[in-house]
């Protein structure tokens, strides 16, 4: 690591909270996608993904330096130059998102919106079967992209000798003095976390009812069969 580099704050707290909440929500939604029993949980997590993406789009405009979209524009030529540099003795180091990571972020946000919108339409029986298939395709594509993203993070961490997973937990990376951000924005992060947990808590009240109704119906059916026997 270059001696002129020091430990600086790069990722604000709202960005980190968004990142891990989105990861958890998407994983939960994906794992419950094929289950009728946990369909309500799948829907709640899908709505959570949409809400989180809506926040990220706003934060990408008004957030801190490295959270703003203008700090990591879509630039295919820069992506190619960055990838080529990884095979040299002087790989490019970016304080914020590197060009390849930037492209992955935009793709993940787009796929999350597509999966959420088509999922809402399918759940409310808007459109035809093709929307349900598009929803499934978007979710599978997003999972594939997430796997690639995780692999790229691991490779980049090794090349730059910098734990990028840890940086998304504590917010710190290596950079030049003066490049770091000054505020963590605890209040905004707390608002996002409270809103998400509050939504889950409010929605959880619906789940026992649905499951309870199913259980009651099953018991009633068993009693009916028992009475007939």
C-alpha cells in the first residue's frame, strides 16, 4: 500500500445500512419465492427491496460524496481500462466505487426495480403469466449478478490488499488525506433502519393470521373427517 495512503471514512452509515438490508431482504425474498406457506413473507421482503431502492435513488442525489451517482458514472471504457489494470503491476485503486463495481451497482438497482415491479403486478394479478416469468427471470439474473459481485469483491480485496467487506461494515478504506467524508449521518441511517424494521413489524401482524386461518381450516377438516368416521 502506498505510504501516502491513510485510513479514511468513505462509506456513510445510510449507504452501509442500505447495502446490508438490501442483501438480507433479497436473500430472504429469493429463498421464500417458491413457498406458498411463506408467500406473505416473500411479498413483504419484495416491498422492502422496492422501498430500499427508492431510498438509494434519493441518496444517490443528495447523499455524501461517494454515495452520489455522479461519483461513479456509467463509463464502459473506464470499466475496460480498470479490468485491464488488474493484470498489471499497478492496478487502479479507487477510493469510492471502482468502474466495474459501479456498473454492477446500477445493474443490481435496475434488476431490483424490475423484479419488484413485476412481482407486484403478478401478486395483484395485473398482466399475464409473462410478468410472473419476467419477475422470476429478473430475480435469477440479480442473484447471478450478486454472486459475480461477491467474487469480484474478493478478488479486488486480494489485489489491493484491502478488506472491502470490512469497509462496507465500518465505512473505512485507504485513500489520500482529505479524500474522506466528514459525516456518518447517523440520523438518516437510523430513520432507514427504523422504517424498515417498523414495516416488518407492522406486516408481521398479518402473517400469523394467515397461517392461523390455514391451521384452523386444517383442524376443522380433520374434525370433519373424524366425525364422519
